[in-house]
């Protein structure tokens, strides 16, 4: 027996993350706190800078290889079998 379900609603589109109030408040707070934290804790940041560069290397490797499928497929001709 088949029957319709009128109580089910069509899926609604979600709003982009930057239009939601919680994210807007977080961004505004971060924009105001970032210069203060850099100014007041510059000595700590300067000490950690070499380690941050070392941490940046694997992160860039992960994100930069996301577009072409990894190390095996660089778009060259396939060898004959």
C-alpha cells in the first residue's frame, strides 16, 4: 500500500556559515583580540616562530596536494601494459 506523506517538508537550503550570528560574533572578537595578543605577547610569538614554520610544512603538504589526487597521478601518459 502506497500513500503520500504530506507532513514531510522539502529540504531547506542552509545559510552560509558567515551569515550566522555566532560566526559573526566570533570573527569580530577575533579581529579585535588578535592585535592585542600580538602586541602583548610578541616575545612568546618570536620564540615560537621557528616551530610554527616547521609546523607549516606538513600542513601545506596536506592541503596543497588535495587538488590533484596525491603523488601517483600527475597527468602524464599512462604506460602501456
